[in-house]
C-alpha cells in the first residue's frame, strides 16, 4: 500500500494540497472572466470589475493560514437543516468554502450549519458526530492531528492539546481570528440572529472582541444580500485598536466591513480643543439631547399673518389660524425639523388647492407644486420654519449664556450650564476650537434636522467608555438594524464610564437587547488574572472575576527596580521568549522609557504598528493599552498608572487594563510602593 493509504497524516496533507489547488482554480476562474461585452455602460463595467476584484481577494490563499482546521465524520446523513449527503459523510471545516471542478465541496465554511457541531458537539450531546478531528499546523504546513470519538462511550472526555496550543500560540503581527478555537458559549453568541441586539460583558481574555468580529462574519454569511444593501460597521475606541483588529475579517474572506471610531462618525467639524472632566461629563449627559431639541424647535414661530397666493387674476388666502393648525400638526408628528420644513410648503399649497376645487377649478399635482414654489409661500415658510444650521446652533448654545439658559431650564443646573459655556466665545464655526464632545452635540443636532443613515449591523467595541450622548450617536447608525455591543464594566476609564449595561443599551436605543456574560478566560494566564482580579472589589463590586481555563499558568513576576535601566533589562529578558512584547507605562513616563530603550539599542514600535520577527517590542502608553494584547508584558510602575488618572477608581481601572494585556507572561516592575489594593 502507498503511504497515503497507510498514513492518516499523509492523507490529510494530500487533501490540503488538493484543496489549495481547487481554491487556486476557483480564483483563476474568476480572474479569467471576460466582461468586455457583458455590460451596458461604463458605470456598470466599473461596478462589475470591482465586484470581481473583491471576489478574487476573498479567494486568496493565505500561505500561513490553515485552509481547514477540523474535520467532522457524521454517523448518519445530516438532517435537512444541516446538509444533504450520504451516510457517514465527512466534512472538512475551514475559513471559507472550497469546491472541486465538479462542484463537490472539499472544505466547508465554518459558518455553514453543517459545521456547527465542530464547536457545539460534546460527549453529552454528540450531535450525530462520530469523530471530530482537529489539525495542528506549523506555518502553513499540516503537522499534526488529534481525534475525539464523541459517540464512543468507552473513550473518556479529555481536553484538546492542539486547541490549547492554538490558544496559547505566540503571536507576531495583528490580531488573528479565533475560528479554530471558538468555544460553545462563544459560538452561541456568534450564531445569534440578525434581528436582535446582543451585549457581551466579558472580562480580559474572554474573547469578546473576537466573538463580535466573528458574529459579523457569520451574519454576512447568513444574510449576505440584506447586509450588502444596508452595510456593516465596526466601531472601536481608537485608530491603534482598529489597526490591530483590521486583518481578522479579511482573513475570513470578508472585505466589505467598514471600521471607524466614534470621533470618525461625528466628524462634522475639526476637533482642536479639549474639555475638562466636568464639562465633558455634562456635554456627554443624555439630558443634552433635550436641550438641543428645544433649541432646534425654538426656531419655529407660530404664524400671525395669512398667506396670500396670487395666480393670474385670482387671489387665494390661507388664514393665520389654518397655518397654525398646519404647523401644530407637523410639530405633533415629531418628524425631523428639516423634513417638516420641506413638508410645510406642500401643506400650504394643498390648502390653496382645496379652495380652488371649491370654486370649481380642477387643479392637479403640477399646480400644487407651483403653488408650493410661490414667492409668498416661500416667504411664509422662511418666517415660520426657518432653516437651522446644526453647527451654528451648538456654537450659540455654548457661547450665549441667555440662549443656553432658556433651553436648559429645568434640565441643567446653573453650575452645569456654567461648566459647558465657553469662557471665550468663538466668532464663527470655523474659528471655534471644538472638542470631541462638541462634535457629538453637533451630530445630535444634525440628526434632529435630518435623519442619520442607518446600517444593517453595527459592532461597538470597548463600549463601557462611551458617554450617553456617544451611545446615542452610535445608535443613530443602527436604528433600523441591530448591534453587537462589547465591553467590560471593570475596564471603564472615562469619567462618564458606563455604570450598567441596561442604562447603556437604553441610550443606544436597544433596551430589549440580550446581555450575555463571558467569564471563561482563554488568553490571560491564571496567575496574571488572579493578581489583577484583586482590584475588582474596588473598581466593579459584584462583577464576577474571570476564571482562566488555561492549562499553562504562564509566567508572573513582581520585580522591584531602582531605575529605567532595570525596566529595560526586564524587556530584554522578555525578548528572549518567542512572540510579541509590550512595555506598558503611565503616559507621563513614556518619554523617559523611550530614551532608555534607545540608549540600549532598542527601537520600540508604537501601539497599533505591526510587529515583525525583527521588531517585537512595543512601547504602550497606558491610555492606549485597552483592547491590545501581547505575549509578554512588562508593566512599569503601577502606582504611576493609577496616579495618572483624575481619580483613584479610574486609575485602578486603568491599572486593571494594563495588568491583563499579557497572554503568556507578565513582569511588574516598580520603584514606588505598589497600590495597596493589590494586597
């Protein structure tokens, strides 16, 4: 017999080789398409060419990414809700679908229903799976496999070594997908339907970010056409974070998902100013929405004069009381200010047409449109319902104490009004030094004037740091769609940090969202998460600590030092290990540490920059550490991290974030005493 028959590993390698060849053939088929005579015009040709280009990219064979990572051998033909096939059919589970020249599947997309038992099947519920096989890879080469006989009662349940190795595998470069290691509780969230919003509370290392991204990939698979029309968006806390996660979805073949920060979404003006904490908290409070609503609609002036429309020799008079009724109806309907302003001339014109019909005329729609454009009607609309510029409106609110007082009465206290008023009012929109919170206010005012475009699905990560007004800004982008909200209440490090998910979801406009909690830690070592969890009673009382399920406890050391040279030495020690290294420090200490690293001949990367085998060390200000992770972390001076924040609780939360960025090992260096909350 040949080796391929005798050796299971050789057979699996042969299937991998054949699958790669089939994927290459699929890509070549798309590349060879001739569209020169298939489109009616240049625009159609460009659109089709773009679609073909995207399809080619989606069919790319990433050399260091396994094409398939698992295999399912069913005992019987899967049911109609899974797939059609012969008894005992075998399926290879991978990142995307691959078929041969006859159209027969060689690799099944991990999102397909038939793939679900790979993540959900267990000894208690084998889901008709006789064998689940996991594959191990070195680079792009298949080097090992591991079998689990789910339907064999004689075989005891055991943990997967390959699964643990994949979870703990050192990383260089951006965030990877977790498609080969999704756990059952994660898979339930990933495969939840498009119609509902899901909020995932997850501590460090529970995989909440990956779960959110994989849910997007699943929804795009299950609802491709709908989301292609409505669009999808991932919202992250900063550009460094977005750069870190940007390769996950393309690796799964999804290229159409946009990424942005909240600041990107509300970029109506250039942000050049900052607010102190007090002003930022007030501006971010949901009560500001009512202040803005009052200010916008204060421009509506009840009519006191009739409108007289002259057409030929006839004069048509709409009395003031009838105009008041029209205005009142529009206000009661609660439609956008701009939409109501556009509707008012048509309402006035309709009132004129009613009079024409009573006098025996037979006007049509063209006459109504002509009346709506009449100069007298235009003048009346301008006086009754003038246009509102959202930027100028917010400028006036923040500059004019009397204007603010009128519209904030009973909503904001006198002290709160004083806190948000500019000490030096700007002369114009362009000269104003807008803050990030001001931009959110402008976005709210803009939505009051004209409706914000809504997407099919939005993922909001690190959501615990958003203000109520920021939640409203994101919620406007998915009023007709759904959302995946990801965060950890213990990692809230803004003065307005979320106190409860129920409150946050109400501001988002999704009060009926399902809240799921992930408490199993796959990324952070046991000793590290246990040490960091000492802070939980002080920063998030009542929140369940993460329970690490890692078999490898990782390395953990608290190292007293006397200066930056010893901190650099800790980095050098970490660089002897395989994988990425993060030196995390209070923002104020970063320049001194950068100088010390340079003196030692080390050139660190900035957060978000892609690590390489040659450059694996990143210098991370504590304020940018959230959402990032490194194989080994050196945490400099915990006391300085705490002291760098405006209050102790926020400082301890920042420290909690910094302590939990390590995947394999953590060294805490300190010259000052450690915070007493660490015991």
